C-alpha cells in the first residue's frame, strides 16, 4: 500500500514513517518543514515539501504518490499558543484539513487516519478516560481537533471514506534514529533531559499539592513506536472508529523526574512553582477499545523503558536535528 503521511517530518510522524517502511509500506511524506525537520525523514521515503493550505499542491502530491491511504499528523499543537492565537489553530488545523479531505475524495482515497488528542475531553469527570466520555475541550487546540473528528463522520457518511481517529495522551520516547526536537519544547521528558545534558539549569514542577500520591500531577505516557503500530494496524480494511492511545498507567511529575535522573545518572535540579490554571490532577487513558478492536498492545509499558529510549537519542543528538 502507498501511504501518504502529512507532517511526516515531525516528532511522531517521523517514527510512524520509519515503522511503516519497516512493515513493507511505500511512504510519501508531505510536510512544509515549519515544525518538522528534513533530517527526520527516513531516506527510504519519498519527500514532498508543500503546504496543506495549497489545495492544488495537495491534490497533485496525492496523485504523484499514487496514495491509497492518508495518515494526517500535520497540525499546530501548542495549547498555550492556541489560547493566544486561535485563528492560527482553526486555519492550520481545521481549514487545511478540509483541503486534505477534499483532495482525498477527489483522489478516491478510502482510508484516512487522523492524529487527534486527549485534549478533546477537556477536564474529564472520571478516570480512567474512555472514549464514551463527553467531549468538552477547554482550548482552541482541542476544539480544532474535535471539529475535524466530527467532519470525518460526515465524510464517511457522504463519501464512504473509512477513518480511524487516535486520541493521544503524552507521546514520549524515541527510536534509535528519530527522536524529539521541537523548536519550542513544552514536553516534560525532553525538558528534564536538557537539564541532564547541561542545557538547562533546572526543571519546574507546577503544583505540589494535588490530591495525588506525591502531590504532583499524574499523566499517562505512551511510546511513539507504540503509537505508530496502532496506525499501522488501522490501515487494514474495515478498521475504523475512535481510539484512545495510552498505557493505562499514570506517572507523576516527580516520578518522571526521578526516572530521568536514574536513567541519565545526572542530578536534576527542580524548582517548585504554584499550580498552573487548568491542569487536571490526573489524566490516564483507557485504551481497551484499541486493544480489542485493533489487537494493539504497547511494548513499552514502564516509564524507565520509555525514558531510556529518549535519553539514548538525546545523548547521540544533543542539539537535535540540523536546522
């Protein structure tokens, strides 16, 4: 199968492309390199530099790739930025996805896999979080992803396009070749590892008085290779729906810091700060639906195993990818 991957030069996309190629798929990456890196694209894949805002270019790229399925990773994804600049998120995420979906219809593509987010749930009122919970996003980023989810249902009904939606929790880790390098880094694990590498003086904990075992927020971390495998499983005909992707186990901020310190062998200086507005105490996924319907099972189930892969990549690539 020829798979067209938008955002394939980004963090999660790069590892998914690698796993697709290892599984025998032909892959074309479509990325504008605003956030992605050319060096993050597996050389076995074809690469087209383009922007989803250009309908003509998207349609031409799908034809050139002879695409049979699309995996859509490309999106703006900073929650804080979305609160300051919602226009960017509705334009980049929603309007550009319409361009892509319409090009898929015109190209007779019948399988569409969408990278969504746990942010569509907002602040859930129970745990673990399953797919039946109400969708109440509390920021434009989550709202933009939910709008695309709803559009997909209509494209399925009106155009017969199969779709699978994956709601990620906290993607983490690395493969041997590809890892995490954001131009603006907001993720916990790489920011802790920057301290271990001597690139940051300290890491901050926002809130130490939550109703959790050690007072810090608890989050579910999932390895990017495990995320990639779920997408590959969903490419099979007839597999569609909405799926949470997480480990089903929560780890506190302090646990993550201790794991990074243990794996790196370096001291991690911590600065405790007050709570941030809108941070729920605990977010843990129920991924039973992905397990039952797709046969998906995470391989990296411990925090240390996830951190180990991230640390190995950052040690080899302390400055990330070449700019």
